[in-house]
């Protein structure tokens, strides 16, 4: 059975990393000491992933505050505002205020950061096969979480986030070895998003997937905080990407019906609940995998349904370890 | 003191609850965590800090002070630590590099004994004010900001918490407390849960015969408005300065007291008392003067202490300007109300 385990999005900063940040932000340690600390934390995460048998992963996003920051800091035309709630979570982010036309800054550090993480991962995994993904917010999610003081309509704003920021960034990252990008689109399935905007979001994603594919980058489209069933037949327009489903966003298992109804072949089952400390039941994970197979999925990944920032690090590590054990047992 | 005798100046001034910890207390707590001090020494430091911050509030002219929540690190943690059935696995990010110890409910919740009774008794002892305020984090917010590993639903968890908080408020009543405020910053976060969330808050005040206010901040008040009549609390303490005093029209037909937020607690700029008075003037178009209390938007704890103190002085001065106008109409006093309706 070809089911692979993945770490998506952020991994919680350990207390060590959080303290490192505090000390750096308050000027108590210099930049190079901070960099060294981040490097150490990233190596420790990769070692842990290797130990539990996960070789498709992100670098834990230790340098990121949320899925938008610091990306928006390196976008011309954007000012950064006060704190805004991240959907219905007790988690907040600094929102982009759009003051003029968007453009990715030439001075962004993401290429350097990705290269560094990739080198560290290769080193830890010692030549064995790995896939390091770069998480980025999707165009619809970026637009609907922006405060728009410039664009006449949301359609243009969504389109510019894609064409002026995300695509140039993916291109830059592809030059240093990026072969898979995670596009986070909670807004695509969020209950507050209108069908009309979902349609625009899907169209832009479709362009983005084509663009990424043309430069050799595979897209993982992660949807969470809502059921993918909301997209209905629109899902066909993006189904060449690996589609992430939030297993906890719908009545038990029903989100997976979308695999059967629209013939999805490449899926990431978000069976690890990133919003509760309760350990997942092995039978539920097994059921989710068998259902996906029954419904015709050919390429199946299992992982966390959303960024892991919402749970303590000690729980996140326990959940990943447990997920890995369950899936390995299943493979046997 | 009997209820019929409790008179307050018109537009009573109060705080929402938290107040900055003195720098020396923060250092003392750090030392305690490093093992340099004993528990009784920490208790003494907390007592001293309460005396200091109550003095700040009273000196600024605040009519109804709190103890500044000096003993509390965080509003959910503090209660979860004192209710049976919670565990703490570790810190969880709230934003940026800011974390809180989000509790998890792992077994049936249990009232282990008084949670804030001693806080109240000490505050009552050291304050010169006629009335003091005790704040309690509400059941909906505790449920929303916890991991639920035990109860079948969040609704069930919040109902259980409501019973526990109700027990605590009744005990506060027994020892003489007159005014409790339930803090529910999470209340409007999930609009589809509002129906049962309101029931849960009403469960908190069931059989309680003292004044209970409800504080809801940084929220969508349009979601709250349809429930104004249903809420069995005597006051709604709402934040308005942060939103530039927009949304005042939601107060139309409000049938209970308003705790009117006139000070922005997330901005270090000191307000002008004339602007405070102007804002009160605006709210008087919607709410009768005898049904208005004046307070900051929210707890002041994130501000430097000297700025918090100055902001309170400005708030009091702004209220005084309006009181002068009201006194010309013969309105000089109001009473401490328990009922869910005003006037």
C-alpha cells in the first residue's frame, strides 16, 4: 500500500526557539547567534522526522509567525497592520494593508532560507530520498485576509497576489531546488466565503498550478477549516494538484466523498487534528485511508490537517510519531 | 452594606480588570520561578502589588477599582489551574512569538474550592471604595480557549464550567461581594454557537443576587445585539474607543446598563479628557445617564504602568466634565443595580 506520511505547514516552535526569538527581538543576542539557533532547531526537527520515518516535510516554518508573515513584509505596496483573528482560532496575525500595486521585493530572503533548509535536510537524511515543501498562502486566502485600500475589485487583488507575488516567488525558489510548494487556501472552503469568490479563487489557483508545473514545481493545495465538498465540481479545475482535505471539517469522513464524487486521484488526508490535543484513534485513520482507496485515489498522503501551531510541541511530536506508527503497521 | 443604600456618583468610573504589574513584582515573580523565593514571600509580594495598584486607581479618582488581577498571569490559565479536570501540556502560540499555556480538559470538571474569594477579601480590605469589582473569566471563553478531550461537545463543556463559576459567584456573594464581572472576549467568535453560549452565561448568574456585568471586547457587536434582551446580566461592558466610537447605534434600545469603553488600551497615546467627554456625550443619545458606567475598553495590563495611570486620570476627568453638565439637570447620583434591566 503506497501511503506516505507528511508534515505539512508549521511545526510548533519549541520553548527553546521561542526564547531564542524573544532574545533576538529584544536585542539580547546578535543575528548570527539567532541564525545558528534556528539552524539547530531545524536540524533537530529533521532528525526527529527521519527517526519516525517521514521524508516529505516542510522546514517547520520556524522563521514564520503565521502563514502570511514575513512574506508580506517583502511585498511592495503592502503595509502591515495590527492583529487580526485567524479564522475562528484564538490565534492572530498581522494583516497586509494594500496601499498600491503589489510586487514581490527583489530583496526577499526566502531563496536563501529555502536553500539553507534543503541543504540541512539533505545532510540529515544523508542521501536518502526527501521532499522539502515550501508553504505559502494561496491568492484567495491572501486577498480575503488583506485590508484593501488600493484595488478596485477583489478579483484583481486575488489575481495580483498570484501573478505579482506568488508566481515570481515560486520561480525564485525553483532556482534553488524547490520541487513542491504547499499552497494554503483555508478561505477556499471557509463558510464565510461566497461561491462567487470561490470560483475566482479556483480560477487563479488553476493558473498558478499550470505555472508551477511549467517550471517543474508540484503543487499541494491544502484546504482546511472547512469542507472541500463546498467546492463541488470546481474541484476538477485544480485536481491535478495534490489536494489536502481537512478530515475534521465535516461530519466524520464525509469530506472524503469528494474523492469519490469528483474522481480525485492525488490526495493528502488531513487526519492528524492540529486543533485538538486528543490523540487520533488508529481505526479512524485506517478507515480514512481505506475509504480513499475505495473511492479511487491513487496517490495518498496522510498528515496534519492544518498548521501545527495550534497545539503544544509535545503533543504535535506525539501525534506525528503515533501517525507514523499506525501507517507503518498498515503498510505491513 | 445593604443594597438599598448603595449610591454612586452619576457615570461611575471603573476599570475592566487587569492593571500593569509593577516592575519589581515582575522581577520578583521571575526570581520565584528561579527558586529564589518561597511561596509565602510571593504571596506577600502579590498583596503589596495589589495595595499599590489599588492606590493608583483610587488616586486617579476611579470609583470602583479592581485588584488589577495582579495574581493572574493569564485569564484562562488562572481558572484552569484552580478547577479540577484540566491539564497543561505546554505553551501554544497566540500570535508572533507570544504564547499561552492553553489548558486541556481531560476528565470531568470539578469545583475544587474557592478560586477568587481570597482575592476579593484582600481587595475589600485594602480599598477605600464603597464598591469593588471582581472579574471572572466566563465559561464560553474558557471552553473556547481550551482543548476538549473529555466532553462530547463544547456546549457540554461550557455548561459544566458555568455551574462551577455559578458556585464561585454564590460564594463571593456569601462573603459580601457586590459586583462581579464575567469576561467573555471569545463570545462572538463563532456566531453559530451564540444561542447556547447565551444560555451558558445565563446559567452563571442563576440564583445570584449581586450585580453581575458581562465584558465582551474586540468582537462583532452585531452578533451580540440580538441577544441583549435575553442576557440576564445587569451590565454590558463594551469596547468603543478602539473602534473610534463607531457602532454606537447597536446600543439603540439597550435595556440594561452599559459599561462604556472610552480608553484605548492598545495605544500608548494619552487621550484628551475633552474627547472622552465628547464620546460620553455621543453615547448619551442612546443610553440614559443613570445606566452608564465609564471604563477603559479592556484590561490595562499591556500598557506601561505610568501610562495606564495617566489614562485613568483622563478617563475620570472626562467623566467629571459630563457630570457637571448632568448636575445642572439634577442628576448627581445613581444606584448600584442588580437587575437585568435599566432604567
